C-alpha cells in the first residue's frame, strides 16, 4: 500500500490533475472513450490510499455539473416538443432495455431492487460516447442522426428521474405502495418548484443575464444554483442529478444557455474526471460472487438486440427508411455515464457486475458504431434478396 495521507494538499491535487491530463490526452490520441479510461485507471489506483474524501466530493460536484449542463440544453418547452415526437420510440426503448434488463435479472433469481438497478444500467446509451463518435465519423448530417439525438435526449430526461426513484427505494429498502406514492409526490414537488421558478423567475431575467453574464461573479450564481437545487433534491431523499438537471432547465429559460454553458464547461471538465475515477476506485474485482457470468452474457446479447430493435422499429415510426433505421440501432449500443451513475449507488456485488457490463458494452458499442453502415447494408441486401426470392 502506498500512503499519500501525509502529502501536501497542493502537491496531491496537482499530481491528480496532471495525471488526469495524461489519461485524457492518451484517450483522445488512441480514440478510446475517456469515460472508460478514467474508470480503468481508478480501478488500477484502488490500492492507493489518500484523500478519498476530497476525490469523493469533487466527484459529486463533477456529476452535478454534468447534468446541469445537460439541463441547460432543455427548456421545459423543448422537453415537451421532443417528447411529443419521440415518445413512441422512447417508450419502446424503456420497455425493451429497462424492462427487458429487469426481467432478465429477475429470471436469474435476483431480488427486485437489484433487478431494477441492473435494468437501469442496461437502459441508457452513452450520450458522450455517441455524440463524440458522430462527430469523429462525420455522421452528424446523416438522416438517422436526428433520431439518434432525439433518443439520447429522451433518455437524458428519463434517466435522472429513474436514478432518483432507485435512490429513494434504496434508502427505504421496501418499496411499499405508500412509499412509492410518497416518492412520486417528492419528484412532483421538485418538478413543480422548477416550473414555478422558471415561469415566474428565470424567464423574466433574460435582460439581467444578458447584461451581467460576462462578469466574473456569474459562474458563482450558475454553479451555486446547480449545487443548491441538487442539494435540495438530496434533502428530499432524491438524487442530486435530477435536481442539477432541473436547475439547468430552469436557467435555460433565460435564453442564455450557450453563454452559460461556455462559462460552466471549464469547471465541469475539471471536476467530472473525478467522478469516473472515483467510481473505478470503488470496484474490487476479487469480491466473491460479484460476477454472475451467465447473466452477464445474456445481458450483453440483449443490449445489442434491444437497441437494434429500438433503432429499427422506433426509427421507422420516426420516419426513417429501414436501412437508416438499422444504422441508427447499431449506433446506440454503447453504455456509459448514466449506467455508471446508477451502478455507483448499488451494492458492491452489483456495482462490480455493472462496471464490467459497462466496460464491455461501451467497447462493443464503439465497434458496432464503426461498422453500423456495413451491418445495415448487409441486412438491407438480405431483406431485398428475400423479398425478390
């Protein structure tokens, strides 16, 4: 064991930040998802002891700012407009991925809560990995990209609520009907408060933000409000990421989302690696029974099949051709940050199981994304051949 407890604070933080820089640079250099890189180095560094409390607090700030920035992209009006168009495909995504993952875990005789957590881990595609791949492979102008982004947006809206629901059940342990109703009431209170602040507060502050946005004290307001509403969610027994997401949605009502995002991104990029690194440090692969291999294999196969089905049937409802719909499905397989957030709050055995699942599906998803046009073309030719036969 290497003990860093006595290292000066500045030396320790400087070492960590320089190390994170190296990890980020190498990830970009070799086109490897940085999310996975930080998790892996966290796993490798788990034998160090040091300022675990500091890393944990910075990790919490990082994940709050991630969802705050996501929330800045979605005013309540935009959330409603996107939901109206994508809801059939989004509901299919929830049923096949969240519901299918939960059902498979139940069939392998896991308890209800653990099964729900695994279903949550299986549910959402990685927004960060997917968008980065779309940019790198120059597919942003492709016809299926609008559908892919709409599905990611739908998942971005559903996932924070799902995380809060799981966090609330975890605290209560027993999800009685009364408890579930009380939990839904608390979520409604959080949403209602956000709607009231948006309508009667932030929508009227467009000019104020326009005048003062460049001032050096505005990041204090934006970050402070993100932490405040995230903390309020925790106070209610919900997840901080739902509060942070709603804080971003509220500030988006000022009409200054791009400028606010510009001043928040440096702080988010500074703190977010701590979250994935800290998650990696909590994984101990030697824990007995942590990896249920048959279930892992079945879930990985279902993760590929379910997203292809969502892409094909949901894409056709959205208006895509069969070929572009298949291309969309093969581009959504990678899991990432949402799955990490859900797995991070699970029991140790489920956390280890989830982390291995995330690493495999993220790597497989990158490979499927790169081959998506080829796979879609092959399936399209086979379907044409059968119709002509």
